[in-house]
């Protein structure tokens, strides 16, 4: 394979230039591509890489328990490794056409498990190292629970906005956008003997429902599009106009994904105040999410009127 073919093959493993973050393009995607090539040659399934990332990410969380900077740095390196695998599983799936809803759900669960381990480690660490939290240990647990709920909401909304944008960029096949109605139909049609698949769908339906509940104007726009263009052939002018309106918000969806959370966590560990990470989740990241929701809903209302 020559250099030109290698570049083209690499580009085919990316989602879209509109939604890719600079840090990912410069660091994680090239590393993920190398992992994906190795996995393809070894016949490793994308889901196996995702599962490996879970173990590495949880090990990273354990390293955050210790009040030692070098141990914490080892944890950050493990977290970077886990995220490079998270990049690789998607790139491998696109490279080998091994897409699955289970893979998408598992991919989302992986990040949740990494940060669950990190949250628990910080909650167990702070009462041992902080005078305030040693006297009021319940405060750090309350902060962690609230931050975790906010983290989940932020990630869910960033995900649906990226997928909706990709729907206009690449069409239905290039987006992982789902809706609760179709998922409920699939759940009803799934045999009882496939209990694990049914259980997974139940959790995924709950995830999708809360995304839909927080984006009512987007859901109205989706319904209008299905009614106006039931064959899925949305006019190019409509696609391009929505893409242009939505693209500026992609930088905010990227802030609410892994990289900026990891940078915030890294800083909090270096200054030996891990609780600052929770504070950032509850303030800065929440503000960005609210701003993003308000802006996107306004865009959707405008395009409903165009239809």
C-alpha cells in the first residue's frame, strides 16, 4: 500500500471533519488507526478492543486513589491508552464494516465505567488527604453523584447533536442516530431467549428517551423531515443549510467528550485537588451543555419553519 492509499484508507476511518476534534485528529486517531490495522490483521473484533479498554480505563481509575503524583501520572497514561483503544474500535468497525448497535452501546458503557472508577477513587482518596473532606466525607460523595449525573447528561446530549449533524453530512448510513419508537419495536420483536439483548435494549431505550426529552424541537424537526421526505431524499439545499447552522456547535459537543474532561482531571491531580474536577463538571461543563441545548433548539425551530 502506497502513501496515497494509506492516507485515503485512514480518512475512511474518520467520522467527519465537521465533528472530529483537533486533539483527536492530531493524536488519538493516528494511534487508533495503528491499533485498528494490527487488530484487523489479527482478526480481532471491534467489541474485543472496547472490552480491553474497559479494563485499562478502570485500572487508570484505581491509580487515582493514591495521593502520589507519579502514580496518578501512570493512571493518566493508562487512561490515554484506554481512549486510544476507544478510538481504535470505531475506526476498526468503519474499516471492516463491522457495525452493530451492541458495539455502540458497549462503546458508551466503556467510558462510563472508566469515569465511575475515577469518581469512586477520588471519593475514597479525598477524606484521607483533605482536612475538610475528612470532617465532612459525605460532601465529596454528594459532589461525585451530582457530577456523575451531569456528566452522563452532558455526554448524551453531545452524542445526539453529533449524530444529528452527521445525519445531514453523511445521510442515514453515516449516522448512528436512533429513536425510541423504533427501538421499542425492536425490543418487542426480540425473543425472550435473547434476554441479554433485551436487557441491553431496555437500557439503551432509557438513554434515547432522555436525549429526546431534552431536545423537543429537534424531535419535531425529525418528524417534519420524515413526513416531508418519507423516502429519505432530503434536498441538498436543506442539508447544506442545516449543516452550516449546526457546525459551529460541534466545538461545544467536543468539549463535552473525553479530551477536555481528561485535561481538567489531569490539572486537578497535578495541583493535588481532585475535587476540582467535580466542581468543573457541576459548573463549566454544565454551562456549556445548557448553552449548546438552547442554541441547537433555536436552530431546529428555524428549520421547522423552513419546511
